[in-house]
């Protein structure tokens, strides 16, 4: 099968499942909701809380959420394909099983990056980002999509279990809140969460070099987890 055939197959599978269709544009929809309603809500709550000071936290929450939601789609498809014994058949096709897995993990990554790039501008939140900083941050945070897909594929054996695992990984949403609210060095207790480093890199304006430095732990942690889970998944389907 060619890459084009893989893409057409994905479109067919996703279009038949309403939940998967809804998950695809969620970050953009949330950004649009913020654009339309955040200012009014901030004005309404101003006597109790200055909501605008939390703009960086809200934005990083959405950016960290995107890979988990879109990665869930890849995970659900992998579980279905493993359950239907699609992998052995793919082993004799020109791209092979490795080629198919590369597509299955690469597609959520690139879609996540594509969806997240316009989120800061679309949301209207007053968070300063140069394009270079935003690009490198999005490229790193999007690695969470293949990671989420593999977590689901390794731990779930059917669609119901896959949905349950996807909901359980929602605990990772806590990373931006640890980075924002934990005092001083206490925040680094959450250092095993890639989202902590991603959030710290996005909370305030800083140099490109400092941004990249803060993102390095996230890159290393996510890449290592993806490699380990990929090996485990390959052993499962052998």
C-alpha cells in the first residue's frame, strides 16, 4: 500500500466514527470559543479574579491537550487493526509493517502540529510568541500524539478498553497546572511529565535558545517513551 492508500483508509475509518471526527478539530474549536467568549467572561469575573493573568496557563492547557485527543484517534485505529489481525497481512506489502506503523504514528503527529500552530493566534489570548518559538514548541508538544497512540495500543485490547485508557491518560493534563501553581522548585517534582517542560517554555516570553533548552527534557522523555512502547507493541503483534 502507498502512503496515499494509507491516508484514504484513515479517512474512511475516521469518517465512520463520530467520536473520532469530533476529536480531530477540538483544539481549534476551543481556541475559537476563547476568541468569542474569553473577553466577556474575563470582564464578568473581574471583581473576583483577573482571568487574563491566566492566559498563558489556558493556552498551554490547550496545547498539551491537543496531542492527547488526536493521539487517541491513532491509538483507537491501532487497537482495531491489531484486533482484526491487519498487521500480519501488512508485513507482505511493499511498505511493510514498519512502514505502516510509521504512518500510523506519523499521521497524528503531523495533524497535531498542523492544528496547534494557529491556536495561539486564533484564541486571541494575549500571550507573546515569536513564530520560531511557537514552531519549535508545537513540534515538540505534538510528539505527545504518537506517545498517546502507543500507550493505548499497548494497554488496550478492544475499543472500550482503548477509550478507558484514553480517559485515564487525561491525568497528564495536570502538567501545566503543576508548572503554574507549584511554588519554587517544587514544580520540578513533576519533571517526569513532558508537559511540565513544555508549559514552562510557553508561559512567558523568552529567548529562542532558552525555549529550546527548556524543551529538551520533554523531547528526550517523549522520544524514549515512544521507542520503548513501540518495541513493546511490536512484540505484541508478532
